[in-house]
C-alpha cells in the first residue's frame, strides 16, 4: 500500500516571495481562468472531494469566488482568497496560503501562542476580545477558513497559531504594539488598550518544541542500563528520492543489529511528530520487527487523470527533471508502464464501483526479540498514521500516547500543480482509501492501545512507567 503525501500544509516550499506579491496584478479574466483551472483539477483528478461538503456546496463556493473576483486584484489578495477554500477540502487538498513569509523584523515580533476556545482567543487567564481594534471573532473566522475541516482539533489550533501573526500583519495590516481588549476569565472584568508583549519566533519555537529528538528525520538513543532504545521516526518523506531510500535502508539495518548487540529488550518507536511522506519507508522497519499473519480488505477510489498526474510527478522527482520532455528514456518507459497500470485500475473501477484488494501478510519470526511500543499523537498524520495502522494490524507492538491526527477514511497520494496565470501553488489528493474491518477510532481518529500524556517531553521514567502499564494489558 503506497499512500504518499508529498505535500504538507506547513511546508514553505516554492512560496512566492513578498516582492512578487507586491508587484503583480491580476485581471478579472486571469483570475477567473485560474479559478476554473483549480476546481476542474479537483473535480477530475480527486476521486472523492465530497467527503464533507456536497458537490452543490463546492460548486457554490466556486461561483462565489467568481463574484468576489470582479475587479483587478493584487496577487497576494487573490492567493489569500483561494487559500480560504481549504476549509472545504480534505487535508491533502487545497491552496498554499500566502501567510508563510515573514520579514526578519516580523519574526522578532510574533503574537504569543494562544488557545482558541468556543470562538474566543484565550491567553493565560484572560480572553482577548480584540487585537488592535479587530474583533477576535473576525480573526478566528479568517484563520478557520485556511484550515481543512479534516484536521484534528489540536493540529488545527497549532496551525491557526502559525497563521495568526502573518494574518495580523499581512491581512489586517496591524502595526506594533499589539493593543488588545481583554477580559479576565474569573471576574469577567474587561480592560481596554492592554499591550500584549510580542515574542521572538526562535524563542517561541524553542518553547513549543517538545524535544531536540524531533529535529531530524530519524534520531535514536540507547539506555542500556534499562535495556531501552528510543527511535524517533520523524518523517517518511523519501518518495521519489533513491538517495534517501538507500540511507534509510542502511540506517535501519545497522540500528537493529545494534539492538541485538546491546541486548535491548524494550524498543520505543516515536512517530508522534511524523506528518507523512511515503508508506514505502515503513518496509525498512517492519522487515526487522516480528509480525503476526493478518489480512484485511482495502478499498480505493482513483481517477485516470489523477493517477496519471501522480505517476508523472513521481518519475519527474526520481529523475530530477522539470518536464516530461526532459525524462531519460528509461523513465519514459517506466511512466508508460505506470500509466498502463492505472488504466487497468480504472477499468476495474468502472466494472465494480470500487477497487477492492485483500491484503495478506505473512508472519515474520526473525524480527527484534523484545517488546515494541509505538508513541503516537495528534501530529501523527498521513503515512505516519499508516505506520500505526500497520502496527495494529500485524500486532507488532503497543500503540501508546494520544489519538492520531489523521481522520479515517481519508484521501492521499497528493500532487502539486501551479495555476497558469498567477503561478499560485495548490495540491490535491489522487486516491481515497478505507479498510474493512475498520480499526477502533474516536471521532474518526485512530485510538492508542494505551492512553498516555505526551504533551511534555517523555523522560526515561515515563518509558519505564509505560512498560509497567503495559503489563496490565498482558503485553
């Protein structure tokens, strides 16, 4: 099963510079052509864009965009308008927001990290009613428009915080200081014109970061006295990159060999910050983990144009080329084979209504000879979520922590494209998956076997406590 999320919502890849935003103007005709291009791509390449909102609702959003773009517009304003359609799309579909790019000075003056509770902005022990005269309800509405309905509540709040300062500067054109109207939660006493001290982005990032072990792709620690090893599997993003695949192949071989040499009995694989990549990365771990035989039925929806687009992007990425014309002969042949496969898939889809596949997995008795714990959480998304699913299916280990951040069933295999006139980047899913029997979920999110608070960095004592708690589950 290969579900690749090559697009992460928080990515800053290929974001148009502020200079370009300031210079470029778009005509009504150019914007209307881009709007049509964007929605046509979703309707033809995304197999199921109506998981939450109906086709009629999506059509009405498109029509409203045409009305809103009835006069010449700056590139930034048009990009922001399009990005607000992300609210109606799944987490693998939408338009990149223009709110990623901040100047060096602005990064030194960030609005503090807040909580969003019942359509209110909360900071410490008070409620912020407005910021520089802008009602908090208006600010929240703009932020929510930029975020997929599919997001887990905690991931939603994290993303809203990342957009808050840029929104204040770029959209509401607020200047320092941040002057707020606040209300104390306990007394309901309101105070006007309260200055909220800004924060440095680096310091803010440091405070919100759980652990240095989440800074790299894969990091590890050994605690030999306790016979514990920690493996931080932070990204699965190796799709189309043979060098990264080889590096992961070599690393996992050496790592599991060392577990045996060091006589490690307890292995913790932390995917709590793994927001995706490619399921192909998981095989380098499962080959060295003991598994039990299992099977389940996987269903998939695809479209011909979406599958072809995904195949094209895969071959371009792997070859390091920008256009199909630049592909070497061997990659052209590979692309043709991949497209023949998708054509066969579509034929089956037309005949049966969906693609059904019984997936069977054999036992692996040669894996790590010890107990495996997988730390998961609300930031475990896409391929990171799939890793937890596989652990659950094949009984590799115990899922520990909090529910995953990926709603299920879900769309995946995302691709990117560029709008022809504005050059704005957008992304869309090309597959829609579900499985039977379904794994236990809570509000659509995969549940851990053992609930454990991971909001703070886990210490060696936490790992020992998890081991003790697992005994009660007869693990």
